[in-house]
């Protein structure tokens, strides 16, 4: 039975009691309730020889409490965004989070979720922030369209494209930018030059490719989507990417491209 214990008040507090690093390191063992507490306590102790054996007594029920309440994804997110946990644990938390949510990827149509996802990809992915184009044309992913105007986008592709651009605005590298939260990396937004809604025309070709994703400052991005007189922004981007797009089978004139922005 659940005791009345202030440590259960919030996930934050519960996590601090467990130890954030311990929570991710033994995530699957905490999750698997067929593993006996004593057995798991031994295992944790072996990995953390300086931990007191009595510590495990409160760690394990607390960790399992998070799973009972179905708060494990929230807990992983807290760890990824925490400032008092080591980078290796953050990366592990992200890996686990990605695995646990991979089957949900297709429903990820919320813009804020996507931006948060790209942010985590940039900050906590163990892969380095350098990327070289893969110029093999790829067939379109069949399930591109989920709802009438929602498309599957890869966070990894977005991250690769932003890092390839050096995290500056590709319209002009001197456009003002700010840093990402908890990071030294500039905040720029990924934008599909040939929009994913053009998938009908390019039904055989994957449009969610790094060659088709540009890095933009917030202002240019909003200008492109919602502003008038976009030629000064769209034209240089088109000229810059035209050949790269052709390499992966996306052939489009400027006039045709501009139609998608009207
Ligand atoms: Zn956009
Ligand atoms: Zn800009």
C-alpha cells in the first residue's frame, strides 16, 4: 500500500529521491515488476558500490510508483530537460523515450511537440551535430499523409538539416538569432522548401529529406508562411537548393514552387 510520504508528492521529488541517473540506468528493471525488489537492489548496489544498501529500499518502490501511475514518459522528459543530471544520463533518457514512443511517432502532428522533439534531438542525441548529404533518391514513405494537412516529419532529418546549415538563417547568416534553452546552439527552425503538401505531385519521391529542409530564423520562417512579398526570401533559398533537389529527384521550377506558397 502507498504510504503517506511527501516524496510521492510530485514526479520531480520522487525522481530526486530515486536519483535521476539511477532511474534511467535501471529503467527497464524498474518497469519489469517480475524482477524482485531484493534482486534489483543487489543489482543496483553492484553498479553503485558506494550506495548504501538501505537506500535501495526506498528507491525501488518509488521508481515503480512512477510506472504504476503511468508517469514514466513524463519522468524521462524531466530528466532530459534537467540541469542537474549528467549528459550520458540525458542521452540514455532520450534513447529510452524515443524507443517508448516510436510507435506513436505517426500521431505526432502537433507543432509544439515537433519543435520540442527537434530540440531534444539537437541537444541530447548522441550523434554529433555534423551531417553530410545522402544524395540517393528515396521513394516516398507511404504513410506521408495522416490527416488532411498533417504529414510525417522526421526530427532527425530536421536536426541534420539545421546542423548542416550551421544553425544560422539560410536567407542571410547575419539575421538575428537567440540561443536554444539550456544550450549554446542557435535557435533556427526547419522548413521544407518544397512543402510536404506537394507530396501529391511528387508521389514517388520522399520530400522529407535534408536537401529539402532549410534552416530559417523565426522571422523568415513566419514571413514565408504568412507574409506578403516572399520573393526576397524564397528565391535565394530556391537558387541555393535547386541542384541539391534535382539530385534526389525533385525537379521543380521557381514559378511552380512559388504556387505552393500562395
Ligand atoms: Zn515552414
Ligand atoms: Zn532569416
